[in-house]
């Protein structure tokens, strides 16, 4: 009788562990949504960094062109004065 009871308890315990380990469809969907949200957040972060770098490059190009225009304006002013 003890062996049967022990076997029954072992079976019940094993069933409990296995059923707790299996995720329901809702839990799996939740995990997939969380993973997708993380990936989207990383993609947005990467994109914002790229946009920031592009803005910096455009700002540097504008500064260079402004300096070039100022130099040309000084040259023209000197030519007009002479």
C-alpha cells in the first residue's frame, strides 16, 4: 500500500511540475509581445542615433559653407576696395 501511495504521489508531483512548466497561449503571446516591443525600442533607438549623426553632419556642412561664403565675401570686398 505504501508503494502504491508513493507511486501515486510521485506521479502527481511529476504531473504538477510538467503542467506548471507548460506555458499557456496567453503567456506565450505576452512573451512574444514583450520581445517585439523590446526589438522595436532598440530599432527606434538606433534610428534616432542615425538621425542625430546625420543632423550633426548637415550642421558641419552648413558651418563649412558659411565659412566659405564669408571668405568669398571678404575677397570680393577687398577687390571692390582696390
